[in-house]
């Protein structure tokens, strides 16, 4: 069993704290069930005092607690240099917190640098059916497409079935049903499309895939932090998620969940010193000296748990921030965050319709997410104009992508609409 270390903090003080908390005001003290006090939340997210920030699908802005955690780590590194005894428990804790976020166990979670490497880890590990196929959607993020074409090039799969969206921006469920068959090795799908914000029917897709004994991979980058996710209930076999968007953590930290019943069949074609059964983390968990005995260089076994996907050293500075981000989000009610996202995006959609803007995001309620995309003839000019008014959106191909979060207000949406 892992030791973990929820409460331990670095043992020294910073010379200069980055930000001060609003003492006695924090909504955190009221626990996850209390309703969110958005004025206080906004004080904890510094960007809100500078601009109307609507690019959470690009990079989420950090809270003060994330900034301070990173700052503390930097001071620790400055003052002590190597400090694995303190850092390794933080890595274990961050995995545990991610597991809590998606309703899975610590042993099912690996800490990886980014979503692309999580998907690559899976692609290198899965048993492909002979002469099989892989089913994906064009709404997936490019990594979740490139990777599967590469498997075809390397001869691991016969075919890649790339489903196309219809005129409403959706890949209907019956298209998945038609494409998935007994030869399907893998179905890989994004919870929410980066491109048009379409939310996929993950549970239904996973059910169809499992009827054909296919392995289901889901990328929840635009889902986690926006709406509650339970990977077990959703029935996915593996889930990858980064921290730098809706979770408002730093770049360089992501997590890979794999269902414990499927772990045994996953055999990565790489291995590193943190991915073996007798790793330094495992030694720490057993309260052994980290470097007190030689490593087995003759026949080291991959870790029995999901850490087999972890190769070399972690970006501790990122993980420290990710841990603080997870703690921050876990203190809030996920359903309430979701309702707030829907409320602000509803207002945006209504306003865009009134202005006669063509919305490219599917608008059926079950397809909605935090992303709203609309057509724009000169997105770069629109982006620049909005930027000059301290409004941040993302410019895309002939379109503007707006991705408000739970901390945005209806007044900010009105400001954006007025500027358009
Ligand atoms: C859905 C989705 N998955 C993956 C990525 C890329 O993730 P990473 O940079 O962590 O590999 C992105 C980036 O925007 C994304 O939108």
C-alpha cells in the first residue's frame, strides 16, 4: 500500500509570498456542498480582476492556491536541492486526488506529462485484434487521430474508421454503432470536442464498444472541471486528462486512468525506473531506504498498478500545481460548477443568436459543454479587437471559440456581446 501524505507541507517559509488569501472569506471553509460564492471565487482567481477571460479551453488561469503551491515548491528546491522524500508523497497524493475526481482508485492512476503521452502509452500497450480496426471521430483532438493512423502505418491495425460529423456538428450515435464491429480493437473518443464543443454520448459509445469487446479510451480534457465525471459509471477502460485547461492547473501534468481489470492485458513497449514494481516510490511506500539496495537490472517487472505507464522523473513543479488545482476543484460542487457554465454559455448563445451570428456548436442540451464556437469572417481582427478591450477568446479557422468557466459572470458575457 502507498503511504501518501495529505497534510505534509514543505517545512520552510517563503521569503515573499506571491499572493495573500482573503482571510475569513474563503468559500473553501464551507466544504463541497455549500453553494459557490462567486465574488470570493473571483478574488481567488487573479485574472478575473484584469480581463474577461474566455479561453479556458486553451489554458485555464490559475487560482492563488495553485500559484502559492508552485512558489513554495520553488523555494524548497532553492533551499534544499533534491528532496525526494518530500516530493514523492506529493506525486502519490496528486494521483489519489485525480482518482477521487473521476471516481477511481489510486492504483488505477498514472501521472504522465501530457495527454498526448497518455494516449501514446495506451497505443503502445493494447493488444490489437488481428486484421482489426480502430474507430475514432474527426471531432477528436488531432493527437487522438494521428496516433491511430500511425498504428495502421506500423501494421498494428488494418483500418482506421474516422467518423465524420454531420451538418449539425455531431457524429450521431448510430454512426458509432455502424462503425464498431467484432473486429474493432479500440474506440477512442473525446468527452467534449475541442473543435466545436460537442459533448459525446460516452456511456452509450462505451456500451456499444464493449458489446464487441473493444477497448474504450476517452480524453476528458474538456469535460473534467466542467461537469462531474465518473469513469466507472461511464464504462470507459482508460481515460486521459490534463490539468492546464478547465482544471486551472499548470502545463506538464496529466493523468492516465486504466480500469484495474484491464491493466493486466496492457503491456507497454517502454519501461523506466519509475514504472517498475521495485521503484523508488514503492520503496518509499514500504518505508524502505530509496537507494538502500541495488535495482534489479536483470529482470525488472513492470509495476502491477497503473504506474507501469510512468517512465522517468516527473515534472514535480507541475505536479505540485496540479495537486493544488485538484484540491481546489474538489472542494467545490461539480454539479454547481456545471450549472454555472451552462448559465453563462446560455446567455452567450442567446446573445449571439440575436446578433444573427452563425453558431457552429451543437445546441441540443445533452451536447452542450463549456465551449461555444461561432463563425467570424476575420477571426484574427476580432480577437485583436477583443484583446484591446481586455476580453480573451480564441481565434480559430473562420471562427471564434469562446470558453467561459464557472467563475465567469453574465456581466462579462454582456461585455463580450456588446464588443462584438
Ligand atoms: C481534447 C484535447 N486533448 C488533448 C490535447 C493536447 O493535450 P496535451 O498537450 O496535454 O498533449 C488538447 C489540447 O488542446 C485537447 O484539446
